[in-house]
C-alpha cells in the first residue's frame, strides 16, 4: 500500500512554494523535517487538497483525480498544526465527530465504545465531559488526534503534532502512532522539528529545503553531519544507539 505524489508544484509566493516534488509514502512512518519556511506544511496541504497545486497523486497505483476529495474524506485522518478550541462541546463529543461519516441521529453503543476505547488509550477518559474550550493546549491536541484516528484512516497526516505537549505526552503520542502504523498497516506522515524524535520513530525521513526535497530515505542515510550543517547551519555529533529488534537504531544529535 503506497501513496505517491509526482511532480508537485505550488506557487503562492517565493516564501511558500514547492518545486517539482515526487515522493512515495509506504505503510509505515515518514517524518518530514526542515527549517521554518522550507515547505513542510505546504506539501501536506497540497496532498490534502487544501492547496490547489500542479502534479499527480496515486494511491495503490491508481491515479486520484476527480475522486480526490472523496478519497481524502474517507481514507485520510488529519491533525492540523493549529486548531481552534472555542467550540462548546465536550471532549467525548469532539472525538465522536471523527465518526461523522457514519453518524446518525442516534449514537450507537458500538460508537460509544469506540470513543471510550480511544479516550482510554490516550489517557483522556477523565476529560470526557470537559468542554474542549476549557482544555489546555496539550489536552486539546490529544483530543483532536483521537478524533483524527477514530475513523481508522488508511493514511494519517499530522502537522507538528508535538506542539504544546510535555515530554511524557510526546513519547506517548509517538508510541501510539508508531504502533498504529505497524498494527494497521497505516501510512503515517508527520511534520516534525525534533530530529532526535524523528530518528527514533520514523522509518523514513524527508528533508525539505526552500520548497524542494533535499534528501529522503532511512534515518541512517539522511541524518548526516553534512545535512545538519547545510540545512540547520550548526555543527553536530551523531550517536547511534541500539533500541530493539523492531527498530534497531536511534540517532542522537548534539
């Protein structure tokens, strides 16, 4: 199962543009990294059809054209970088809205169980009856992630999901996402700033620079001292540590 974008070009201004981008995303975790203004969020908004761009997109080898909007609605879960929290609904109701495509006037017991199960998985059950406009930024982020996941999408796209999260929540979120990718054979695309976390959790890394793909591939291929120096303008040391049989290498940069 793959998602392929081909010859993506987007022009809005010199700051926000994409230049002939072609990438393939497999059913694992891909992290998109790069400095501010490099085109990370612009790329995923083009994939999501939020921005109209030139180029083609294929899913499972089939070109998406007229059906792209319906495909995204049915198959894709999305957590944007910034979210409004002024709605006067509870955390339970917010997560339930993730099932919008199957909701009727009466919520079924099965749907209630799905919401409660995911609230438990994200350690949010104690907030189920709280209004989302009363939640902290980190709590809201986790609720909206649960909303994106509950419909069991085949593709999950997260734009800087670690914003507002403490260290415990960051690891908890990424562990959950990583497990979902492998258990459900899901394509996960995450825009991230933390290179250490990207190296730990991503199977593939895409490095963006000035609206183009600077490099992409496995972390050990992409995360080099030369790349860090050229993209982030800093000198670094890279340490490789053994983690587990499932994911053998992790990189730490200082």
